[in-house]
C-alpha cells in the first residue's frame, strides 16, 4: 500500500508540471469546398517533459478528418466508423512541446468554426490523469473551390484568346489604343490599314487596337429546391448543383473582370437571395464572392420571371444575362420560357440547365448520342432483371420529360445550354466567349 501511495504521489507531482499548459491553434482563414486544409495544435508545458497527452477537438459535422500527423511524421488515418476521427495522441518532447497536425476536408460551404479543445495529460506511471478544457472558437470561411480558376486566368492573359476569336478592347479618352501591326486579312476595315508600314513591308498591313466594348455581364444563380440535388461520384462527390453553379459563375466572373467587363450577380429562389450591382475591377470579385459563398438551396420553387424583372429594373442598359438554373416541371416550363422570351427583348439571355448525372447514367444514351455506360457503377448492379427494367423505364420517362421542357425553353428566344454540373464552368465560359465574339 505504501508503494502504491508513493507511486500515486510521484505521478501527481509530475502532473503538476503541466499546470501552465498553453495551447495555440493555427488554421487558415479560408478553405475551398472539398479542399483539404491543415489545422496545427501547439501544446507547451515546459515541466511536462515526456508525458503522454491526448487531444480531442470539437469541429463541424461537415468536416471529415483525412489524416493526422505528429511533428510532421506520418500519422494514422481516422478510425473507421468514428465520426470524430479519434483523439490525437502525442508525447511532450524534451522542451515540453507537442505539435499535432490534423487534415480536415470541408463538405459544406459557408462560415464554419472549430470549437473547444480538451487536453488530457497522463502521468509517467499511468496512474493519474488531468484534463484541461480550452473553450476556444476559431472561424474560417469555406468558399467555392475554384479549382480551375488559376489555369483559366493564365489562359485569359495569354495570346490564345486571339485563337478563340476574343479581342480585348479598351477605349481611352475617346481614342482607340494602338496595340500592334499585323498582316491584312480579308474583312479588315480599310481605315485600319497603315499605309507607311504596308510600303515598308511590301504587303498590306493593318493596325491592331486594344478597345473596350464595355460589356455588362449579369450572373443569375438559382438557389431553389431543384439546385439541391447532389452528385455521387468523383472528387466532388456530395456537391449540390448549387455548389457547381457558384463555382462556375465565380470562375466566369473572374475571367470577365480580367477582360474589363462589368459584372453583377443576383441569386434567387422565389425572391432575391443576394444582389451585387454590376461593376469592374479586382475588388468586384471579392464583393461577388462575399455575397455568394455561403448560399444554400432552400425548399422553395424558383421564380425565374421575378429574377429577370429585377435585372431589367436594376440594369437598364443592354447586357448579357447568364442564368445558371434547372428546368422547371412540365406545368411551369411554359412560364419559364415566357420569362426568358420577355427578357430576351432587352438583353441577350443564356439559360444554362444543369443535368442530373445519375439520371443521364441510368437512363442510358439518348437518341443521337453515342454515350457509353458503365454498369459497374450503376444502381442496377444489385437489382433483379424486372427491377432494372422498371428503373430504366422510369429514368427514360424522366429524361424525356426533361428534354421536352428544354425544347419549350428553346422556343422562348433565349440560348439554352445543357451541361453536367461538373462541366458547367467550361459551358459557361464557352457561351460567354461566343457572345463576346458575336
């Protein structure tokens, strides 16, 4: 008994060295949706050398623990079936320092926060433990990932835009800004011919100018219930159609602003959810992202007509209006087409309808499409023949209904695109390029 008491006393004395425990947590202010980020905990207790420590941390349920490291050494993956990822365990070094890194993956946009940190220190003999609670709260913003934005912006700054038929134009003080000379091609205006340069070169040469057309672009993003459908495959598994829409819209906004366009945005369901007046400049992108980054789809029917009327009131000048949405049900598609038709009298309107990847996969290729299918990833794999036939029939009927709604929309006078959500950024950029060329 005396030996046990002595051992407990020794453990207690060593634990007293952890009384001045200090915890510092470092994490980024912002993270991209589905993009892993690091959280670092630095624990300091100079008198707690070589004691074992266990840390638990409160974090949002939309975060997933992807990896853990101790002092940058490879760590174990999260425990299967444990939503917290299990506690982080370490040992204070000779200076009484323990550094723990955890990698989180956020699966939801918006403001999120890491909360309370609980630290449990165990005596050297394992007989006593002491726990501290640090009710620290640190926020970070989970924004659209914009994975392809750096590459797209590099393209926007390169000469390849000319291969796409896009010419950057700027007017300064009422004059065209001279950019370079190039060889004449049929269709060039005679007033742009540089006769002196033509004489020197011995062939017709024209001046090329950098002119600003002053195009105005409005991005309308649907936040209604149909935009809540989620994808189930790939590195963007779990993304809603709205996640894809915001990613694509912000990527296009960044490129258009880089090319000198005025860009505004309006998010809507049955009312206006967010509004950013059209403007130019680098600061405009930050305003757009701030207004849109935390939007979530709600169980409301979207009113496209109201959204387009809002743009007509707020933007009297002719503009390119790009709507990222979903087709309405058969009873409402005629009203949707009528709204597009009215808006097309004043603005150039492009309606981008986001397809349902699961529907396209299960229904198989439509007429005229050579789309390949991989049944190994299909929900049909574990079904009976009768159930598979019923599923395909239902999916085929749903797609036929969707195709009919799209045909109705095309009769409204607006340009109608359809794209898989994961490919929507390219579709929007292509439509914007076409409109600028035209």
